């Protein structure tokens, strides 16, 4: 995990801790279901930041006999767990609280307290979201936001961004629900807001789970990297045909490369060895994330 993504996680951790405390106090004082759902949401988000930091620490453990390529994919596992927690705890409890409030309506007391807390929460969450957007914008390069999420290999970047965006949407939903309840005198709006907050969290969790699942299973490197590897390989004098280029992300900053090539029949063992060494050095210097390279000499065409 890059230091930039850690910066976004720490910012979210501080922001969510402050927000969760203020929301729970407001929920206790006013009896607002939407505010309680928001407090649970912020508490879950706080725990998620801790899990992402733990995943980063575990992913940095060195390779050993049991895990010869290291533990880099730990960050993918914990990011997937974060998505599950958002769905199960954040979305599930919020929807439950909303339904409970609709079945047993209770007017919100001291709504001014909720407005003050929501205002503070928007400031805290806004600062965290601003940091996450800056970090993600720098990491995504020229790609659009959706393409950057789809092709991104560091889930901690878009997990924090999604969490903060969902948090801001939830705050706005809670504000609208409490305001409508106060204006109309109908406490059902508070419960409806809680349900909508749960649906926002559920949608966010499903998308995060979908994106992190493919990383957990094993995604290839970006197409541009694969194409460059193929071109570098074709420039080697002993190589006649590049049969196949296989890549696999073992972590956000660890790419494994396996290349199958057909060597010229007249090439000597020394020439092949020098070519492979030059190829290894060139692609590793071009793409520092490439850590391990394997070259197979196979006298056949591309696989179907």
C-alpha cells in the first residue's frame, strides 16, 4: 500500500471516530432512528479503516517457505471483509432500525441537536472525502473514475473513497429525513431515512465486494503492461514467437510474469541466457511492480 493510500485511511479513521461519537450522543439525546443508523455506519467505517491498516501490515510480511510469493494478497482479503461488514452491519442494522421505527414511531426530541451534529459530521466527513478524492485522483491518472476503480489494483484507495462518499450521502439523507419529520410532524420520515441509508450502504457494499472479488481471485496486470512485456520480448534476438504472456497481481505492488516463447533453433544456450537476463532487467526497471519473471522456451504457436 502506498503512503498516499495510508494517508487517506488515517484521515478516514480520525474523521469516522469523531463522527461516530457525536452521532451516538445525538441519537441518545433525541431518539432519532436515522441518527442511530448514521452512528452505526460511522462505527462500522471506523472498524473498516482498522482492518485495512491490518491488511496492509499483513501484506508486508516477507515471503517464506509456505508463501513463496509473499503475503501481498492479504490486502485483497481484508478489503473483501470490509465490504461484507458494510453490508451485514452497516446496511443490515440501518434497515432494521428503520423498519422498527416505522412499526413503532417515536417523535424526535431536540432536533436542533441533530442538526448541529449533522453539520459537524459533514465537516469531518467532508475533510476525509476531500483527502480520499485527492489521493484517488492522483492514482487514477488519465482514466475516468469508474475505469480507475475497475482496473485499480490497490483496493484500499477505492474502498475509502466509496465509504466516504456513502457517508456523505447518508448524512444528507439523515438531514432530509429529520427535517421532513419536523416540518410535517410525521415521525415516519425518520424511519424511511434510516432505510434509505441502509440501501445506500448495501449498494456500496455490493459494488466493493464485486471489485475486490476479482482481485482476490487473481487479476492480470493492466493491458498496457502486458503489451509492453510482449514488445520487449519480441525485440530479443533469439526469440521467434511470443506464444503467451501471463501476468498475475500478487498484491498492489507485486506482479508475477510468465512468458512462453519460441526460440530460434540456432540460438546457443549462452545467447538465450543473456537475452533472458536483459529482458528481466528491462521490464523490472520499466515496471518496478514486476518482482518475479519466468520464461518458458516452447516450440509452438500461441495457445487457443
